[in-house]
């Protein structure tokens, strides 16, 4: 009972404890060791102890610091960036940042500061950027920043400041470039508010007063004030207020004036062109206006006052045409973005150098413009179509250097950029190019450095497509395709090319010398193609740094390709290919291991084959298994070879071996027979009636070994021949006849005899030529012929005298080496006995 209660109390307590996250349990993220730490949103109430003092960049945002006492950061004298956004800081005491002499950026956004001590920012001798957005300030006087001489940017947006009374200390901030007081409560601006601006460096300060509820500017307040930029967006809630306020700006000299609203902060109820009349009393260099729904072409007339400005930027206005614009304007840069033009406007500006006309959703075709000074033309992201593009006639200028026709509709090539030889940059991407294979479209562009024809639905058929582009340094042609998916030799004259993008081109193969003249090529992108190998050599002479072959079907590379690999490459991307992790490609796989330092995402290179390696990293391949199986294979092949050779030899010389073994066993002087007779069965009659009778019954009697009589039954004939015949006989008698020579068995026997003779030195072979055998037949048995000439041989005669001589010679030959025994009876008896038992 007590135990369960205890447990009931302990479990929630422990759960609660585990939810508590003391700082030591959850340390800050070390972004750059000893330099950058991110401690965002960790419920910290003080700076964690484990932050090293060498830290330069510390993010403590979204914690609960509440109060910054003096010398709060003195342990971090190296700090350069300190972010204290939304730390619930209510109080900053004197010398809070003392010691942060290197602090350059201090961010205090979103702290409900109630007490800001006069010495709060003391120390900060290098501070350049102070962001005090949304810190519950009601006046600029509140900010004790007069001593921050290095300050360049002060952002006090989103506070409760209701006066633009700039305190005197601004004259001590000679470096101040940006003062953002937007989104405050300023309603009116009087002359005395801005007195201090006269003491500040001219044309240096940019002042942003957007999102203040301005309703009055005292005329003359800005008289002779020289600002770099003044921004007044979403500031006026009606045309009258706008009109009087702009008139109040009279006398202001300014580089850039920005008017308009924010896309999501529309407060002007109705725009009337009269609101801008006061602009005539300003001196303006650049004028921008954005997001006025009611600003139509009718209002363009008021831009009369801006006839001498250099830059006009009209963004997100409801313009249909530019008819209200006089042609004599001195404008040099005109930007028309996201306006609702239905047709391409007629343009004729004598001084215009740069014209940007994009995202205007025009659905028609481009009509010619006359802009004789034009150097920069950006017509991207409209739905324009071009017929007979392009020559100097289209643009009325020969000075064009930058031409961007990207993200448009159909561009039909009709001219080879004649008169536009100055062009350095040409972007046609994501427009649809027509007739690009008809002729050398870019022939005139010998100064072009940059060409982008990516995703232009171009099918490269014509080898001369890039003729003339001798200075080209960057060529992007991703997302196009080639005839037969084969990359032609089309880059021959581009000797200065450094970046080439051929990704997503469905390429299957590449011409042998396609890249050989690109000696300066540094980046080659062949990713997302259908290449099977890296064999687009020679690479070796190229100075490539980055090679992207990802997303192809490369299985492996052979040694030749790898040897050609340029040593200059520092990034190689081979991810997403069809690598085969098999021993056959061991060299390549080893190469991958050795070059993993230059392989981008080497860990993500996956095997596709074989099945059991599918999805495994290429780096996990071990070549040891290859060596193992290699040795296994070679060892087994070798042993099979040896075994079969031995088997063949044994098979072939089986009897010879037996003979050899027998020699050892029987030794010398063990002979039972005087002679072993080899004969053909056809000659058996002669052997029985003549040979046996004459030799065994004569004096002395000779004991012959005859297979029909002396062989042991049940023993293989061959074994008998050897054991009984050869080993137990002193001599061998070979009865040679026509039949003998034709009998394979006999020939075999006599071959063994030959070996036997070779093995036992005392042995002798006696040949009896029974019939005259044809010499030619004899010669077929070369060995026999040789033996005949080397050994005793007797010819059987038919005459009585001849037979007598024959027998005498035969006996003499048999007597040779016969041990003397009285009449040889013992031998005769034993053999007789043997013969009887064996039959
Ligand atoms: C960080 O600083 C500590 C002490 O100053 C030093 O021992 C360590 O090597 C430093 N680490 C790095 C990565 O610089
Ligand atoms: C500064 O560091 C010392 C020693 O590490 C420590 O005792 C002191 O409390 C630290 N000061 C602050 C303001 O954190
Ligand atoms: C930090 O400031 C000191 C002088 O206050 C200076 O000597 C040192 O070079 C600065 N360090 C850096 C990294 O700026
Ligand atoms: C702003 O500061 C004042 C005191 O100056 C305080 O009364 C008020 O509550 C603060 N507002 C916020 C939102 O903290
Ligand atoms: C415009 O601003 C003035 C002064 O801030 C205010 O009195 C008026 O109600 C506002 N008008 C509209 C339509 O918001
Ligand atoms: C320009 O300012 C003068 C007085 O400085 C004034 O008389 C004139 O009406 C102003 N012009 C416009 C268009 O506001
Ligand atoms: C523009 O400059 C010309 C002379 O350069 C001058 O006559 C003309 O009044 C000026 N226009 C405006 C609106 O300032
Ligand atoms: C190629 O580049 C070199 C050095 O940048 C330059 O001197 C040379 O004129 C260029 N060649 C061509 C044909 O533009
Ligand atoms: C190569 O092209 C692909 C697709 O066009 C792109 O994602 C990749 O970043 C490019 N590689 C390099 C090295 O620029
Ligand atoms: C590489 O350059 C050398 C001389 O720099 C040249 O002899 C050799 O033929 C070139 N190799 C290839 C394949 O172009
Ligand atoms: C391949 O790696 C390069 C190099 O570092 C990288 O820039 C490129 O985007 C990668 N390619 C793809 C298709 O991700
Ligand atoms: C196999 O790998 C080892 C080291 O991993 C390497 O030393 C050896 O050269 C490789 N063998 C072959 C044939 O690549």
C-alpha cells in the first residue's frame, strides 16, 4: 500500500524532472568551434558556462535573460556579433556591454525594455550595426547612442516613436548610412526636427520612413538637405495627404526616392496623379515606385518632372502602355517589372542604356524598339514571341552587350545577330528556339562570353551551330537534345570555354574529340544523361576542376579512362550511377576508394549490380574477396589440370608402372621361365607344335611361359602378362607375323616388352619372323622395325636345314644368361606342377 503510493508520487515527479532541461544538459550548438555558438531557445536565464571566451559570434535569441547587469559579457571580449532577440530583457544596466570592444553587430529585437540606463551601450567602440526593433521606445532621445561614432546602421523600426526629431547626437555619427524609422508613430515632420541633417555628410544617409501615419510635412523642412535615399512606402492613407507631403519635400536633393506601398500593406485608398506634382521641386537621380494599384498609364504624365533622372523603376503598377512618356527624356535605365502590359510597348528613348522589362505577362510578339544607346536589354519572363531574331534592326542599336530573352515564348531565329558584334552576354534559356539548325546562328558573336540556351527545345543537328563563338567562356545548354543522342564535335573553336553545362541532354555517347580543343575548360556538367562510361577522352590535357557525371548509367570505368583522368580535378560527382560492384571492375572500385577525397558524396555512390550488393555503398566493396576467389579459382584449375594429366599418364603408362613396381619386387635371379612368348593367336598352332615341342622337350629343356597355359586364371590378362610373363621370364620371344603386326593386343604386349627390356638390363628380346612380312607393313610399326634391327632376330625357314640352324640359334640365344642346372629338371617339374594346378 505504502509502496504503491510512493510510486504514484515518484513517477510524476520523475516525469516532471525529465522535462526540466537545465543548460548543462542541453548545450548550445557549436556552429564553428570556439567561434560561433547558437543557443537559441534553450530557456537560458544566463550565458552558459561552457561557451569559450574566444567566441566571436553568439546567438542567445529566444531565451529568458530578463535583465542585463553591468559587464554581462566581459568574459567574451572577442565577440563580434551578439544576437539578443526576444530575450524578455526589461532592463539594461550601465556598462552591460562593457569590454566588447570588437562587437560589430548588436541585435536587441523584440525586448520589452522598460529601463535603459544612460550608460547601457558604453564600451561598444566598434559597433557598426545596432538593431533596436520593437524595444518599446517612444523617442529617439531615449537611445543613449551618441558616443557610437562607428555606427553605420541604426534600425529603430517598430517602436512607438512619434517624432522625427533627430537628437543632436546624430551629428556625432558621421558614418551613419542607414536610419530605419519605419513602422513608428510619426505623423508630422517639421523643419526643426531635421536641423541636424544639415551637419551630416551629404548624400550619405538613407532614411526609411515607411509605414508611419504621416499626414504633414512642413514645407521647406527638407530644403537643401542632401540624402542618399528616402523611402516612403505605405505611408500615406490618401492622395491629398500624399500630395501635401510630397510638396513638403521641396528642395530636397536626393539620389534615390522610393514611393509606393508594400504588397501586403495597402493603405492608400485612391491614387491620383496630382499627388506626384510636387516631385518637380526635388532634385532626384533615381526614382522608384511600386505597388500602386491605381497607377495607370494616365499618371505617367506626372513623370514629366522626372525627365532628367537617370533611373526609373516602375514595379507592380497597372500600366497598359507607355504612351504618356515624352521621347526626350534623359533616362538611362528604365525598369518595368510586373506591370500589366497587354502589348509590347513602343519604345524610343534616345539616351536609354539599360532596359529591363520582365514578368509583364505580355502575350504578343516583340515589336521593334529604337534605342540607339542601349547596352543592356532584359526582356525575360514575358510571354513574348520573336520572329526573325535577331539583328541590330530589332533593337535599333549596335551597342548591345547584354541581351536576355529567357523565359519567353517562341523565338524564331532569322538572322545571325548581325550588327550585334558587341554582345557579351546572351541568355535564351527556357524560350523555344526555332530554326537554330538552319544556319550558323551565332556567327557574328565573336565577342560573346556567356551563352545560355538551356531548355530551349533545341535538337542539335547542325555541326556548325556554334560557329563564330570564339570568345565564349560559359556555355549552358542543359535540357536540350542531340541527334541520335550523340554529342557532335561542335565546340572546336571555343578555345576559351571554361564552363560547359550539358546536363539533362539524354546523351548516350560523345564524339571522340568533342572536348579536345577545350583546353581551358574548368567545369563540365554531364549529369542527368544516359552515358554508360567516362570514355569521352582525351581529358588529360584539359584543366578541369569540376566534373559532374551524376545521374547517368555509368557501370564502371576501365583502366585506360582512369589513367587519362586529369589531375586538376578537385570535385567529381559520380553519384546516382549504375555501378557494378563486381570483381571484374575491381580496379575502378579501388580507384574510387583511393579518390574519395575528390568524389562529391562518395558515401552516396551506390551499387546497382550485382543483386546482393544492390543499394550498398560502393565504398563498402572489399577487393579482398576478389583476391580470395581468384586464388581459389586458379588453385582449383591448376589442381584439376594436374590430376587429369596424372590420370592420363597413369592410364597411358599403367602397365609400364606395374612393370616398374614388379621390377623392384621380384629383383634379380627370380626367373621361373626362360622365355615369355608373345604371339598372335593365329600363330598358336606353330607355337604349340614347333616352338614348345622343340624347346621344352629338347636338351637342355627350356621353360616357356605361354599365356594359354601358364597364366593364372581370374587375374587380369594384362596383370598376368606382367606378373607371370615378364617378371618371371628371363627373355621374351616375339613371334612376328602378318597377324602379329595387325593385332593391337600384340603390339601392346611388345610395347610393354620394350619397356621391360629398358628396365631390366639383362633382359633380351628375341624376334622370330615367322612369315616374310612386308617391309612397308613393318615400317608402319616404326618401333618394331627399330627393335628388329637392334635385337637378335631369327627367321623361320621351311627347309629342314634352315630349321635346324634356326633351332640352334634360338637355343643359343636362350642359353645366354641361363643359370646352369643339371638338365633343368627342377625348373621343369615346378612349372609342370604350376601348369597342372592352374588348369
Ligand atoms: C578551442 O580553444 C581551446 C582553448 O582555447 C583549445 O584548446 C582548442 O584547441 C580550440 N579548438 C579549436 C578547434 O580551435
Ligand atoms: C567570467 O568568468 C569567471 C571565471 O570563469 C566567472 O567566475 C565569472 O562569473 C564570469 N563572469 C560572468 C559575468 O559571467
Ligand atoms: C579586437 O579589438 C582589439 C582592440 O580593442 C584589437 O587589437 C584586435 O585586433 C581586435 N580583434 C579583432 C579580431 O578584431
Ligand atoms: C513599455 O514601457 C512602458 C514603460 O516605459 C511600460 O509601462 C509598458 O508596459 C511597456 N510596454 C511593453 C509592451 O512592454
Ligand atoms: C488617415 O490618417 C489620418 C491621420 O492619421 C486619420 O485621421 C484618418 O482616419 C486616416 N484615414 C483612413 C481612411 O485611414
Ligand atoms: C515648387 O516650389 C515653389 C516654392 O518653393 C512653389 O511655388 C511651387 O508651387 C512648387 N511647385 C510644385 C509643382 O509644387
Ligand atoms: C532637364 O534638363 C534640361 C536641361 O538639361 C532642362 O532644360 C529641363 O528643364 C530639365 N527638366 C526638368 C524637369 O528638370
Ligand atoms: C581567350 O582568353 C585570353 C585570356 O583571357 C585572351 O587574351 C584571348 O584574347 C581570348 N581569346 C579569344 C579568342 O577571345
Ligand atoms: C549540373 O547540372 C545539374 C542539373 O542541371 C545541377 O543540378 C547540378 O548542380 C550541376 N552541377 C554542377 C557542378 O554545377
Ligand atoms: C596534350 O598536350 C601535349 C602538349 O602539350 C601534346 O603533345 C599531346 O598530343 C596532347 N594530347 C592530346 C591527347 O591532345
Ligand atoms: C555534384 O557535385 C557538385 C560538386 O561539388 C555539386 O555542385 C553538384 O550540384 C552535384 N550535382 C548534382 C546533380 O547534385
Ligand atoms: C586491394 O585493396 C588494398 C587496400 O585496401 C590495396 O592495397 C590493394 O592494392 C588492392 N588490390 C588491388 C588489386 O586493387
